[in-house]
């Protein structure tokens, strides 16, 4: 766990800006480094994939799969997953009190359709790939409904302040394409008291009948990177947050196959600088009932 004032070590990315040591100040509008914590995350997920191979070879993965909490495929695993013959499941987490099914089908969720005003904040392009467990490995789930919702830079959710609150910012859904993917344009969320910073998502493979099956979870951020982002406007005006990942009860809920780690470690986004903001990819692997993919 990083302290609020820690400075993460970094590794330069090939973004045209050069390394931190050699670049000219002011030539890059955003951070062009991977934090040391993100590097550890990538290595951790590769280790998780190796454990999944061992579990499957022992016949244990099939036993654990119905729990839906074996492990997750994250941003760092996309290339590896395409070359493997197994599917590593994503942990489910609580929906929370702020899901509203507005049926807003859109890719860019930053604006409020009521007044078309965009929410301020650091841009985040989030690609999500929805997969299902199959004998042949991870297969794409086309046509699934993927909902996304989270707080704005000031820690506020839209549409929850009573009957008169008709705001709809930072909410929306999309249907997955033939590759099982959707891409959302949003912002890095702000913090609010009592929780670490997170994004909610819900997957409904059968959009016509969500009662048949739905999967809900949350995505998290590297604390050290958030410390850096939150020093800039509009986040800085709120001061330091009061809950970090390791102090969040939902983030630290034990992983089924490894009680020494929390579910949140399987749900961390690996952000990379992109177009003045950040981009991330997360693969969601589900153990769908047979009726959902017949």
C-alpha cells in the first residue's frame, strides 16, 4: 500500500515523449509512465493465468467455476488469453445502491442528456471484452448488454438526489459486438467517503430478459496513480480521499481461491496514457448457464 505522499518509481513508455529523465518539460500533457504498482499487477495476472492452467489440469477449475470468483482476465492478459485454451473467471461484487436502469444506449457517458453538459475530469477510454467459459476456452459473448455507472470527479452519482433529480451523467450501456467488446468514453471517477475509487458494471447476456442471468462487479484503480491524478483540477479541490484500496471492505473481500488476497486485486485497471487522458482494457470472463449461449 502506498502512502498518500509517496512517489512511485516509473518506467518510460514508447509514447514519443521519451523517458522521464530525458524528456523536455511540458512536452507531454499527461503521464507517460507505468507505475511500479502497475508492473506488479501485470506480473500478478500472468501468475494467476499460470495457476489457472494448473487448476484446470487437476480438474479443480471446473469445481470452482460456478462460484464465479476464481480470477479475472484484465488489461494485461488480453494477448495471453487469445492464445490459451482456458477461461479464468471474474469475481462478482455488490451492485451497490446507485444502479438505475435508464436504458441509455451510448458509448460516451460523460454528458448529461438532460442538458448535454459534459462532466469535467480526466478522460478514460475503457474497452471491455465479455467472454464465456467453454470447452474450447474463452469465447466472445455477442449482443450482451453492458451497463456502466460511477461517481463524477466530485464523488457524486447522477439521478439519486430524489424525484426532482433527472440527471443521467456517467451512466449508460452498450451491446457487445461480434468480438464480445464494447468501448466506453468516460472520466476517472472521484472519491466519496466510505469507499475506495471504483467503477460499477453489469453484464446481461440476454438483454430481453435480465431475470435469466446477470453479472455485476466493480473495477478499481492503482492508488499511487490516483494520487497523481487527484493533484490536478477538478479533483484537487476536494482534498485527499479518506479510503484507499486496502482499507475498503469490498476491495479486500477474500478471493475464493486465495484468502490472502482481496477480490479487488483481480479487478484493477492498468491505465495507460492516451490522447491527453488514459485508456484501459478489461476482459470479463463468465460461467454462463447453457441457456444463455445455446
